[in-house]
C-alpha cells in the first residue's frame, strides 16, 4: 500500500541511496512551486536519511503549514524522533492517523513507521515490542510487513550486540530474525515494501542473507560451534543457487573457521571422532560430530551411514531414514543404504516398507561385482524362509491348542486357520517377520516368545446353569451383538474381562466345543486338562458369590462341588476368581490368586486339598488314592462325567461311552490308572464293590473316608528292629524274600480281570458274631495263617467254617504288593510306565552279598511286620477270586517273625 507521493526519479534515487540527487530534484520542485507540500515532506525524509534533523524538521513544518497531510505528519514525527523529542513525535504520528480514514493497511503501515522511528531514536525494546504486538493483534492482515520490520530491527540490535562482543545476546536476536522471515518471501519484499527503503534506507534485498550470516557468526563467536554449524547448514539448504553463489567466499571462510576451531579442540577429523563415539555407544556425540562434518560439506556416504546408525541408536527413526536414503542416493548400487533403511523403517514400525527395503538389499548382495560382498548374502534369509520358520512355530503351538477360540476383540469364533490369518495381518507378525530376516537361527527363541504371546489364551472355569450358548448359537456371529440374556451375558462378560486384561483369545467349554461331534468331543476332553495347564490365565466365575463378599464366600460356592471344576482349578498355573459382577474376589487385583495365602487357605479348608497341590499340582507327586478322595465329594450332571472329568488329573485317556453308567465309566478309568502307573492306592476304599471288578468301588464316594496310614517308624526304631531280627532271621532268607518280591510284575487288567501281585494269607476260620438286632451288615471273626485274629464287617453273608469244619470255598486275606517297601531309588515321574515296574536292584542279584543289600532286605522284613490294610478274597468256582467289600478298612498284622518265612507271594486274578 503506497502512502508516498513522490516522482519516480526522486524515488529511485532514494532507493539506490543517491540522496544528493534526490535532494536536488526535490529542491527543484519546491523552487518551481513553493506551495508543493509533498515535495517539502519528501525532502524532509531525505534530510532524515542524512541525519540532518534540523532541516528535516524545518521541511516537515513547512509542508504542514502549507497543507496538513499524512506525509507531512509522518515526516514531522520522524524528525522529532531524530531530535529525541518523543512527546512531540508521538503527537505528530497521532495526527497522521487523521488522514488514513478507515484503511487498515495504511493504519498498520503508519504504526510500523512510528515503531521504526522510535527504533532509530535508540528506543529498541519498545520499538520491537510495538511491532510484535501489532503482529499478534491482527495476525492475518499484512503480517509480512510486520515480519520484515521485526526481522530488520532484530538484525540491527544483533549487529550492535556483536560489535560490543555480546555474542550470546546477538545470537538470540539473529535467531529471532531468521525465525521471522522465510527465504521464499525475499523476491517480493523489496518491491512491495520499498517505502522502508525510501524512508529509512533499508537494504531489503540482502535482509535474509544478512540475518543468516550474522546468525552463524554470532553462534560461532559465542562458542556454540555445533549450533553455528547447524545454522550454516540450514542457511545453505534454504538458499537457492544464486544466493549460494553470491556468498561463496563467505561460506568458504566460515567453514574454514569452524574446522580450525574443531582442530583446536582436538577434533581434526570429525568423521573419525564420530566413529569413535559411535563405537563407544555415545550416540549424541557421534550425531553431533557427523552432523558437523555433513554441515561443513565434509561428508561421504560413510558419514551419512554412520549417522543413520547413531540416530537409530537414539531411536530417531525418521532422521535415521533420511540419512539412509542419502546413502542410497550417493551409492545406489551398494547394499548399505538399504540395510540402514530397513533398520530405520523397522524402528519406525513401517514394517511392510522395511521388508521391501530388505529384499532390495538382498538383490544388491546378489548383484554385487565382488565375491566378498556376494558372500555376505549367506548371513540373511529370504522373507519366505523367515515366514516358514514362524509358520512352523505357530503350527507346533496350535497343534496343542484348542481347535476353536473366541477372539475377544472381534467377538467371533476362530478356528486355527482364522487365528493364523489374524496374526499375519497384525503389527506383531509384521514386526516379527521384519526382525527375523536378520539371522533367523538366532531369532528362534524370540519367534517362540512372540508367537506364544500373541496366541496365549484365557480359559474360563464355571458352572453350567440354565441355557448356556452352544456352538451353533454363536457360529458366524458377533458375541457382543447377541441378546444379553441367560448364559450369553456370562459369555459377553468373559470376553470383555479378558479383553480388558489384554488377552486376545478366550476358551469356554460351552461354545468352543462341538458337543454333537463325538470325535471332537473326545479329543477335547482328552486335551482339556492340558489346555487349562498351558493357558495364560484361568478365570473362575463364581455366579453365586455377590460383589464385596467376605472371606468364606468362595468356600461356600457351588463351584467347589462340581466334578469338572476340580481339574479346571488344579491344572492352571495362573488363576483369578471373579464374583458374579465380574469383579475380583475379595477385591484382590493381584495377577495370580494362587499366590494369595488368604484365598488358598480358604480353598484348602473347603476342599481338603493341601496347599502345595492347590498352588502347583503335579500328577507324579500325589498318589491315586488322594486324588480320588478330592473327587469323592464332587458331583456331575451327567453321571459318566464323574470319571471322564478326571482324565487330566491322572494323565489317562479312555474312550467316551455316554450311557455306560458311572460304575462302568469309573471302572474303566481306574483300570487305566492302575495299569498305566502301577499305583495300587486306587484299590484302597470302603463301600460297595463295582460290577466292573470287585477290587474297584461302585461309586467314587467310597474314597471319601481317609485311608489307613500305618504307624510311622523312626530310623532309630527301624535300626533297633533290625538288630533284634538279626538274632532270629537268617539274612539269606531275607534276601530270598526280597528278590521274590522284587521280581513281581506290576498289577494289570485284562478283560476286566485284575492281575494283582500280593502276599496271600489263607483264611482258616470265619465265624459270625451274634446278631443283637436286625442289621444290614454282619461282623465276622476271621483267622488266617500267619496273621493275628481280626474282625471284618460286610454286607455279604459269608460261609462260616473253621479248621475242624473246613469249607469248600477258599478265602484269602491279601496284602497288595507295594514296591515302595523295597526302598529303591524312585525314578518315577508323570510318564512312568508299568514296563519299568520291576527294576533291577534286588540285593539277591549276582555277586557277593554286601552290607547294603542285607540292610535293605532286613528293612523290608521290618516293614512287613507293621500293620497293613488287607483285602478279603473269596475264590470262585472258576478258580478266580472276588473281593469281599467291607464298610471299613481291614487292618491286620503278621503274628511274629516266623510268619515272614512262609509268606505266600503270588499274583492273583481277581474278577
């Protein structure tokens, strides 16, 4: 916006700085017309440029006297400022506003002229503040003019500070100047705002370059070398070719000065020192030195490559990528730039692009002209090879995982293929693939960790109640979109809670198993214990425990009475209990309630399961009898499930035969347990015999009573007994008995017949005690060879006989053989096989009888002399035996040591 009225020739003379010519031309105009107020005002401006303030004020006053005008008031204000008559100057500028009407651009320009006049009168801070306030008052209106003025004023103040050696202060002003005006505006400001040139003699053409050069120098002189070099690089990057050419000499001198200063501080070779810093892991220092080399035009592709590495070390991925791309630009045939690009893109989580960069890197290896570089290709794998390694790991994991899981984030059921597809579209997969490309063999452990973390799942333990959603109810549907009624609410809440805990996959037995597919159902029940075992978390939902319950509510929950919930609790390593509003039980937000002493004690009291088994169940550490006792108080809706629910606890598998009834199901289970492990504790029960086999109970409740535990012997007691035995028992007889028992095979089942290794005692008399009233059970006095007399109570009516009145039917009291009495080293674990039952180690083997062997044999005699739990067997017409059930343990003991000599060791077939 023009506010000056001046002839072109005089204007041009003012712009070029030919003030004498401008003075002459304007004087000629005044002489021609003494009432030309504009010429007086213009000549006042020229006099102000010459700092001839008296003549400037005189011409301004004459102009106003002839006719008050905008130019006259401006010239008067400038002249008064020059004479430091600020009050009069402000009055003159205030009067000038009368002539701008409502023109905002003229108003803004007048305010800028007023600020400049104050600045020229050494009112620097006030002048700059006025310009800044003007820029912020109406930031979108003619803001470039404010920027030009502010820049110029900062440059002038900066120059003054530099002249006074106040270099940090100068750097601050030059920084403000370069941040105010952009290089792109240089071409327009000189012509558009030549009023500042005319009035004040400003050099707007070189303003941008002047500001930047002084900026660089002030930082350099302030000792801020790194900043000085960065400012230089900024100036060079922003400049066009013409500007760079115009300051070539200055640029060369500045770079030489910076290099000299680096050398003076012991850094003669910037790149080499950068390499040292990089090797030491001092990434900040390395970046500083490499940047200095680059900014001083001393860079090679190696410098850009190493700065990319340092920036990657600082996780400055975008900057690292720029350097990598510069390396590619400088050496397009080399693999190095693409290697760095892959690293930077991988760090920036731009994995697809990273893999593309990696593939390009491989092609550079393969097409390299030298053999050494081509050999480097062997260190890396193709994406297809990395994908195969990941795929193999996934397959191995999914082979042991449930066939069907809920995606808690999408609410949809997914089979194995669906989970794999979800993984392959995930960020986790892309990151893993990108990182695995480098040295796949070294990444296998990480592949396993990432895959396991992504595919980890949460299992739910709960009670089936009412209508639970089955597979067909949610197949191809979104769980969260289903009508929230009945069991659907539980399902939706399970997904929500698992999702909130950060788990993507969830499994629940209601809808994740196809209950109508017998093959899938069999596989699921066989695998369920392991699924709970390997789950990342098992959530236990207690529908009958209200919010904010007190300790004891868990113990009273019906969840504790169900057959399926026993393995669902014992199997997992991590478990959390939830009340019916899905808040943690007892407000315990710890990650694993198995580590809560309070909750574990409550469960121990409620279930009778010891704390160690509750916290860390292991099949091999606990005998069958104790596990069966835990299950004896539990119930299932489907009667066969009382047996099927125990597959995992015992580590056995039998075919599902729903409809076979619980007695047969339990019989088949126990048959498998005894045959597989050789654990005869499962035969220790009281109650009714099973139709499956008389040595097995008809109902699991027969295990409810605590088993008989013989009195424990201290080591001192054993040694005392051995000393006495050596006086009456020949060592060779003890060794023969030991060898005989050691040779016994494991118990086994065949065609529902139990082949039981045992020590048998012939029953010589059975006499029923008198019946005092009507009873359902009968008590008998029983005598047997080698045993003390005892009483047996049973519902069976036994044939009475004695030595003098023998019976046709033969009866035996037997001690099932327990190999633990041999006190051999125990190598058993969860996978023990009956084939390993009869291990070598008998002291009756080849070689001389050493003291250790005889000691072990005598210890056996001591143990055989202790009370034990026996079975009463009745021989059948076929020659087989049948166990006579008793309503309590049959506890007996050998009469004396002589009874040991004639022990009848054999394997009986029991039906």
